[in-house]
C-alpha cells in the first residue's frame, strides 16, 4: 500500500474512532450491560473500519497484480530480445564457421599434392630351369603439388607395402611393389593381371588424404603379336 492511501486510511480510522469516542462521552450513552450488548457495540464500531481496510487491501492487491503483470510482460519482452539476440549470434557463428571451412578448404587445396605416375613396368625373375616368373612392378611417382608426408602405398587388404617419409614438391621417387604382396585378379586366357592399391598421406597441414589406383599388367602373347603393358591409373 502506498503512503498516501495509508495516511488516508489512518486518518479515517482516527476520525471514526474519535467521533465514536466523542459521541460516547458527550452523548450520555449508556455502557453495555451484557456481553451481547458489548459485542454488538464493538461490531458496530469496528465493522466499518474493517470494511474500509478490506477495500483498501483489495485495491492494493489489484495494483500489485497489475504491477506483477507489467513486470512479467517486461521480462517476456526482454526474454524475446535475448532469444532473438541468441538466434542472430548462432547464425553469425554458422556463417563464421562456413567462412573458416571455406578458407581451410582453400588452404588445403593450395597445398594439395598432385601425383603423376610415369615409366611403369614390371620385371621377371628367372629360375635356374629357365622359366620366368613375374616378381615386381616399378613406376616413378612424381609430386607436382604440395608436400606429402608419411606416404604409404597399401594393397586392397590395407597392408602397407611401400613407405616414404616425405615427397616434396617436384620430387620423384621410384616405387617397387612385390607382386606377392598384391591381391591379383588374374585372367589366364588373356594373360592379364589387375591389382588395386591405395596411396594415403598427410598434407602440409597434417590433413589425411587417400587416392585409389589400379595396376593393369598385360603379358606378351606371340600369337596376337602383343607387347607387354603395365599401366597404373587413378580410380574415380
């Protein structure tokens, strides 16, 4: 209850009780002779005052409810603003993450190794009885792009069959793969062999990458006047 209404209620109460007191003193009223009369007298004196304070309390309660409603509305608006701000912040974070990913992808692309395979071929091992046996594939692996670190060549069973610490830009390394370590798909009729390998490595920013290749070998067939062929090509 605000101070103004409280002062008014106190003043009315004092005036009322003062008026009753003056009427009692100067009006020659008889004192209650029984408890019933005393109760009726007190009820008559204090009922209006109690009713006054009840009304004032009700009014004050209504004002407090209005104030609480206003405060809740203000809190709701503040919460909506906060939610809106959080949504904008999340959107900005998403956009920032997208930009950072694009920048990171651009950096990775700029240092991406580019492998070129040249001079591929295979060799034979001759047994004492004169028979020949295919033993290894050779090719030169040239890097025309960024540095490739911890480079492995693996067969299709993911077993490492070749390793080099690093291939720098424009560097060439000779690769030799033992055919015993390759899972060969052999066509006896066509005298061809096919093997799958994978080259995996880390770029300059230690990002892991892997390229898949196939090795195609075609042996010589005199009846078809066919030469030996060895191709190493990248798979899609």
